[in-house]
C-alpha cells in the first residue's frame, strides 16, 4: 500500500482505507448481539482485504488508525464520492461523527465538497450508486432530511436520488449491492427491491441473509467466504467471484463495501491546473 502524493497520475483508481483501531470491540451495534472480537485477527483480515484490492489494480491509500474511534475503519460511511463532487456525511451515530475530520482533508484534494447538515443524518453505507441514480436507504442511520439534502446537493449535477425502504439491517448496502451488468445482488427480506425497476436483481440464498454486501472491482465480485451458496449463484450467472475471510470484521455489522472509499483520480490534474 502507498500513500497518494500530490503528483497523482490521472486515471488512477484508489481505495481509501483506514487501519483497524485498538477499540474495534467497542464498536456501535444496532441489530447484532455483541460478541468477542479478536482485534489482532481483524487487523490481519483487513490487511488481506487491502492486498486483494491491490491485486485487482487499485492503489490503496491506507490512513492511520484512530485509537479513540472504534468504528473508524469503516470509512465508507464518511462520504459519498461521485465524479463531480464528494458529499461529507453527518453520520447517524453521534459517536462516529469525528471520523469525518481526517478523511475530509484527503477527499478534498480530489473533489469539491458538499456537506450534510443538522438535523439531517446520512451514512455512506446507505447510498448505492447505479449509473446516474443513487438509491438511499431510510435506516436508523439515515433520515428523510438526509435523503432530501443529498437530493438538493446532487440535483445540479444531473443525479436522480431515490429513497428506499429497509427493514432489519444497519444500512441499505447490508441488504443489496451493485455487481455490474445492470445487476443488483439483494436480500428482498431486508430491502424493497421493487425500487430497482429496469434492473436485474439476483436474490441471495435464503440461508445466507447477509450475503448481499459485496464489492465489485474490475468485473470481479468480492464476497465473504462464509456464503458458499450465494457464491455458486453468482458464478452460475457468469460473475467471477473472489472470496475473503472477514469473519471478525463481520461481528461489527460490517461488510466488504464498508472498509473503503473507491475514487477515480481522472481529471484531478485538470481540476488543479
């Protein structure tokens, strides 16, 4: 992994990540019963995650851990990054809001910034981008005002923002993810999939309710290795799959999208010139 310098080459794609902090076992939980977390094992699994992203052609920008912020490894929730703008979240869990401070400075070097303001709340994990449409989950972390503010910020850029009902899951992307080819992998028990009209939906195996949070990179779908039946479903549909052991990190209600912000540096040089 490398730290990105000011001389970034255009058309590079990076993954902003953050090291696992020592207080991971004190993370926020909403739907899960707290279980013992092996923090050292979680660090090793997170490193393997970063190495996998590197093998898939991304440049990983690994930020130092935040010792006092247990959930700070889950950088996805801090911002919604698009080609034209990045919107800094106001996260639903008050204990997490300081996480935005250090990430904001990094993202600002690539994109102009917008911000979600009180009383709105919005977590990046509730935002699913499919083309020029952003599906935003109404969850315990994202409220109606958060959806409305995001819609107002992105309207001038030609994005459509649609609200999506969720049930029994932390974030929208707990229950669905975009895997390419106009296809969404989803658990219909957690997310109202009717909103995805005009797109193909693959339902996860019913015995693997949390298998829908995947990360698609360069045509490869990354999937936790504990969901073999959904793995088989995806391969039957012609999607290449690569698996990772993230068992300790999953105890925090996290998935594969949670641990990175994917951002293209295309046009960065032009913006700075």
